C-alpha cells in the first residue's frame, strides 16, 4: 500500500473520503463540481482508498499535474490498463496490441499505421460526408417538430461516420450502437458488470468476423487497409486489428455523441450563448472547442507508475494506479477564466477533452468535425430548442452525459428553405 500524500488519510475531510469514484451512482448523487474544487485546492494528489476488494488509486485533479502525467510515458505506463475497470482488475488483455494500451516503440509504430487512415488529409472526404449527413438529419428532425435528439441525431452521426470508415455495413449500425452504449456506460442504474463485459466481447467477436471477411475480400475501408499493413515487415495480426477496431468504434462514438447531446441541452438553458452562435458572433471553431471542454465526456483516464514519482507534496509508488481527471482539469480556475461559465467565444481554450501527449486521441479531428457540423446545422435550420421532458443521464465511472434528450425544435423557415433547395 502506498504512503499517502503529505496529508494523512485521517486528515482528509469526510466529504472527500466519502466520495467513491468507482461507483457510477456517485456522479449522479454528489455535487462533483464542489468535490473537484476542493481537491484542486487542498488535495491535488489524493489517495482513493480500496473499495469492494479493488485496490486504491491516486486521483490527480489539477490541470498542470494532469498534463505533466499525460506527457510522461517513461515513468508511467498504459499497458496495465487505461480505464478504471481494467486498471483495478490488474491489467488489460489488449496490452501491446491496442493502441490505447500500448507504449514505447510498438506504440509509435502502431500509431503511424493508424494515422495513415485517420490524418486530417485522409479524412477530408469523410468530413464532407459528415456535413451532408448532419445537415440532412437535423433538417429532418426540425421538420418533425419534436423528438429525442439523442436517438434521432446524436447517436446516428458518429456511428455512421466511424462505421463507414471501418466498413461496417449500415444494417449492423444499430446493433453495434447498442453494444458500445453498454460497454463503457449504462442507461440503467442496475446494469450488472457482466453485461458490460459481454458487450465488449460481442464487439470483439463482431470485428473478428469482419476482419476475416476483409482478408478474403478487401474493400475501400480502414479494416482492409489494416489487413494489408505491416510493422517492420511483420503484418498486423487479426487480433491487432480487432482490438484497434474495438477502440475506434468506442472512441469514435462516445465523445462525439455525448458532446452533441450535452451541447444542445446546455444551449437550451443558455439563451445568450445560443444567440451568439445563431448570429455568428462567435466562430464555429471556438464554439466547438467550448462544447468539448464543457461536456468532457471521458471523465478520466489512468496509468500505472513504473517508478516512484514525487508530485504535489506526495509520493506515487511504483506499481500504483494513477487516475488523471479531465473533468476536473477542464474546470481548473488557474487555467480557464470563469471555468463554470459557458463561453462559446472562449480563447484560449486548451482543454484536454482528448487527453494529451503520446496517447492524444486519434479521432480528435473527426470528433471536432462532427460537433462543428452539428452546431452549424442547428443554427442554420432552427431558432433553438425547448426541452419537453427530463433527459436521462448515463451511469458510468468513465463517461458522463445523457442517453436521452426529448426536445421541441423551433424551426427557422428561411434556413429550412435552403435545405429544400439543396
């Protein structure tokens, strides 16, 4: 067991020690903004005690510390897991094969292979398709008048995009969406851990079959590209490809989908910010970055210490699990002016929604395009939205956001006329 920070466990106030970051219900039942403010101010390196047989772990909450540890791939490793569910279980079976849980030269080589398919240049055609899809789906939603924005728009755009890139048949999109939503979070409070495990395995099995199909009959998609790729003359194995497809389908869906839903919900409650977006007094680029900072769908990622690390008045021991909290760093008062105020014109806005350093999110460009095109289509075809019911929040210790968003669209007739003309 690690030595605690300079402040012993007994000195940590109960309002801090009583918060169980492993339990998904915590994020719905506690004032997490107040919790993170307290940690940043008084306990920037906090030891989270063991819970239900799982080991304890370090909680890093300040922006500067989170950034420093994201950059540090010499003293920290991702190969024993990068999310709580695997870190606390003792490891990740995809280590050394899936980009997110691979380090060192293998990580560099694998990332270079993946970048060929996911660079902005390679994705320029995809970006144009995202724009067409977003404008069509949102125009249709506005014309319908009422509906669930999450189900009818936000769930469809990202999976259509990443599914198309990977070569997933359209008929399978809904099936995969159900699996991705269950693998990292749940719409229900009482989902058993086994259900998430089964969902993750079903995704792996699905892509095992698809990789086999593409080896036999290559198409113009990322999976086919990967089946023909090698690292230093050694072809990628089926397992290499399957693990990375798993990572891409999850990452390519969750961040964009949850940010879109959160953005529309927040703008429905922030009329002045909606006015700025609608009138064009803020750029789409700055609005997109603030939407991503505000939502921060991936609350945390984690690492395991390889050596002892001194920081923030404490010692992280070799072998300790260290969690880096994006959701706190993106509200750090020392970095962001009025961090609890939505400002679509915020500049600078160096949020870490996509992480930082060697493991910076491969799909960041695509996610930005999707959120940007959603905001653009919303301001073009609507005069805003009104909530028609309470959104349902997801249950997770990794992701945060909403799974439903019932709304009434206020149509912009002039904007819709341009859609009809198009």
